[in-house]
C-alpha cells in the first residue's frame, strides 16, 4: 500500500524542496554542479576560431575550470550581428572536449540545434530568451544530457521554476538554474544581477543554482566583485565569459575577462568562499 502521501500546494511539484528535501547534485562525468564542489564554467561568448578557442580552453583549464562554455549558434538582438559558426563551431567544441578534457556547455536555440548539441556537448544551455519556449523546454526534458536553464530577463521566480518544471515533467531531472540578471531601470549595467534570487531559490527548490556575473553586469570590471557576491549568497558555481582578446571579440567583448583577470577572479572567489565557509561553520558550531 501507500506508505506516505505528500501534498504539494505550490504550482510546481517536482522542483520544490517539499518533494525532495535533499539538494540535487548534477553529475557531469567526474565533474558536478551542486553539493560541496563549487563549479567553474568559463569560456568565450561565441566560438570564433579553432585557434582562439583552444587558447581560451587552455587558460581556463589552467585556472581550475572543469567546464568550458562557448556558443556555436548565438541568439543576437540584431540580425546583422555575428550569429556563430554553426556546424564548424560544434566541431570545434567537440575538439575542445577531446583535447582538454573539459565538459562542454553550449546553448541550443531551437529543437534542431538541440539535436546537434546532443552530439557535441555535455550540458545544454537554454538561454534567457528561450526560458518560456515551451516546446524547446519539453524537448530538453527528453534529452539525456543535463540542462542549464537561464532566468528570463523579466521572469518572476515562479515563472523560472515552472520553466524548470516543464523540463523535469518530461523526465529529465538534471537541471541547473542560472541567475543572469534582469532588466531594470538601471543604466550603469547591462542587466541587474538579482543576488536575492539565489537564497530565494535555495529556500524553495532542491535544484542547484549558479550565477552569470558577465551578462548580469555587462561590464568586465564588475564581473569579479559580483562573482564573489554571488558565491557568498550561496551560489553553487559561476559561468563567466573569458576571451584571449576581449576588445576584438565578435560578441560581448565588453563583459569578457582576459586570462589574467579570470585567474584573479578564481583566486578571489575561492578565498572568499573559504572565509564564508569558516563563518558559517562558526555560526553552526559556536564554541
């Protein structure tokens, strides 16, 4: 018979802590997102060439990243902007995985590109503009790969979690949430990084949540401070844009870090994480 019945009154049934009190850890081979390990995902906004992509991959691996981000196809505001290398970009991402041992994170724009992504990457990203593309969410839910779901630019928390619910309702429970900033009246940043969403999500959901301080600010000098703040707020990891020559990047160069800046970010985030962990331990276990 039925041993226990759990009533879930929230609009989402699968993402909530009510159903699963323990936090989800998304395994990607020997790497993971969630749990005790702080995930570092880094790379260019878009794959531009084999040479530059390999140089970036070597730099981020050297600085401790286990995941490499890079777009083979890009959703751009302007139809005249660089849209990615397409098929060649997917091939280069596969070569990065083979040559550097990094797990690949890349965006799928629609169902055909998700079919392609499954052949070349380890984690499929659903971007902010597609957060409520319900047919794409359902298709992602039928994938065998983990899904990185970015929050929409004007999405409420419930809408974001319900988007994750679409994926999980199709059977894919390996979902990672990503706070990437929302659109506000502020003009000093590209978006406003909603750091309060991190503890809010952790209070409601068992899914891991990471922070994108690159899109969350749009300014490379702000990325490291907001990365540290996101980690302190309880994020399970970061996704950051890194480029070998940011001023000449074909997309989002203003928010990309140089190799040296990324190395400094990793050092600062890890140092701050140790301080936060020590303080939390003292609160939990006072003398």
